């Protein structure tokens, strides 16, 4: 008869079966949960004086979890947000085991009673028009790399896009229409996809500087600016920006 108290089979099922096959969570979420256990298991092994593969479910007691969270903050200098993120992974594991093994329901309750810590939320700030103009003046547009950096900054600002979204833009995500309009598909966090469209006046062959001055407001944009290039050269520039810039 299998020993259901061993921890390693449960973690394997949780990571490979539950997160991937059952929940189909985003890759970054899977990696975050995996990293949490990469830190927790050596800590518990050292504290309980056992090999990692010999740890049992009951070795992860509430006191061990609290000690682990304290070590994250004091030893690894993690923020409260990171601490809560690791605890969320542990809570999810406890719920997973409790739902499939009735004899561990009490242990599950003990684990899930370890509370999250309240943390201060940073206020959302923005750049004024003068600050945006100063930022866009930094790249030297007389050089190839400076022109690239200017285009990328303009792209990020006019769309309100994350850096990670810009990095993952591919040529097939850009669409040019005969009437002068265009659109770009952005792949965001949590597999969220959004389309940002440009009206004809925004996509016409205006100078990049003039368009920047007209659009420089501290608000997040849902449209974007096409630089002063022909369609083939714009496609080539986009390829350079988002395929080779990083």
C-alpha cells in the first residue's frame, strides 16, 4: 500500500498534474509555484534533519511554514509581496492534498491558517508631458540604435504597453490596412490578448516628433503611432525592434 504521507509524490502531482493538466495555469505561474518549493524543501529538510525525499506531509507544519516565511524576509531580504506569493503556493498545495486525502484535512487547515501579511501598496504615478518629451529626447536619432530606441519608447508610451508585451510582439502581430489604419496585437500577463488600433490620422506619415507632441499626455493610450516610413520599411523596422532589440 502506498505511503500517502510522503511529500514528494504529492508535490510531483501538484506541479505536473494539477497546475498543468487540470488548471492549465500560465507558464509564469507554474514557474513561480515551482520556485517556491525549490526554496521551501531545502529549508524544511535542514530544519527537520531529513533528506528531501524523506520529508512527509506532516513535516510541513504551521511552525515550519512560518519559519520559512520569516527566513524569506530576514535572510533573503524578500519583500512582503514575494513572501505572500510563496505562501499562496503553499496554500494551494495544502488545498490540493486536503481535497484528495481526507486523512490530511486537519493538516490542510493548519497550513491554510497561516495568514498573509498586509503590505503597503505603492501609489500609481505618471510622467508629465515635459518629462515624456525629455525622455524622448535622450536617444540620438542620427544613429541606427538611437532611432531604434526612440521608436521603442514611443511604442511603449502610446500603447501603455508593458516592456514584456513589447518584447513578445512579432511581425504577424502587426497589421497594415490600405486606408492608412493599423493595429497591433499585444500578449499580456495571464494569456490576455488585446488589440490596439490606430486611426488614419494617427497612422498617416507624420513626423515622429510632431505626433509625439500631439499625443504626449500622462494617460494610458489605446492607440499607437506608426513612424514616418513606407510600409516595407516600417515592417523591417518593427522586425528589428521586436525581434533583435533585446
